[in-house]
C-alpha cells in the first residue's frame, strides 16, 4: 500500500498549552479520511501541520516519503502549491475576481501559462457543474456554488491530497448533501486522496476511515 501522508509522533504547543501530544497517522493513496472530535481536540492544528501551514514542535511529516519540514522555505512553498489543495469552511474566494480567475490563481503561482491555466480551470468548473457560472463573481453565486469553486481551486494543480477543514460547515442541508457527493466523486473518478476535519457525523460516517481525536491525542 502506498501512503501519501505519514505523520510520526507530532507534538505542538502554544505557550503552556500542549495542543498535540504525539500524533501518528498514515493516509493511503485514494483514501478519504475524516478527523473528528470535540472543539479544542487539536483537529485543525493537525490539519494545518499536515498542510505545511504550521510547523510541529517535534515529530516528522512525510509526503510521498519526503520529510517536508526538512525542506527549505522555498521548497516547502513549492511543494504546498503543487501537492496540496485546501478547502475551508469559509471559501476565501477573492471577491473582485470571477470563478474562473479564482480557480486559476494557484496555477499562476505555480508558473502555468494563462491559456493552460484557464483551460484546466474551465474543465474543473464544468466537471463540478459550474460551466455556466465561470464568469460570475462570488457575490453572484450561492454558498454551495462558491464552495464548488473553492474545490476546483484546490484541484487546479492536480494535488496529491486535498485537505478540507469543515467544508460543509457553512452550508444548508441541500448544499451540504451536494458537497458530500462531490467529494466522493473526486475520489471515485479521479482517485483523489482527501483528509477532512469535520463535526458533521453524516460526512464522517461516509468516509473510509474516521479518526477520533480528544485532548490532543488519537483515541
């Protein structure tokens, strides 16, 4: 079995508060994993470390067997841009740009030329049912549509892993159901590996594996 992510003995403190207490986990290629637990259990901190947005105090995180925190800052930024896609509860779309432009941004950062980036972004938006919404700005779209734009943006560089933090937490029940179906479609049709932090039991129970955290540890 090929493990995309391997985390060993991850610890993280903020001042005197130890948020993660020796976390170890592996995520296989094509797996959809939910991380659940009460608020304050350390779920988002763990996701941020897996996504290179925060550094652990100790422990090792490997992506495709590469020790990511041994990389230089520039190498780490390059790896984050190319190998990791992020979906958050609040979409973080840039309001002045269209859906197509928002999706293109990570590709532009990666140095992809405009024509190729727009072609890829257009394909993804079409795949996610937004072919007619490409030229709309976020304010002209529903919450569910905005979250699908955010998923397309996360996918534009064909990342190894999508990391999602409460991706359906800001959606009504209908849009929530659509988003859940969309995430699993990405895995079934594209082989996407996905790690989801969620309080949504329905979503967690759909996943291949549910990892429960409490007080900085995996139960």
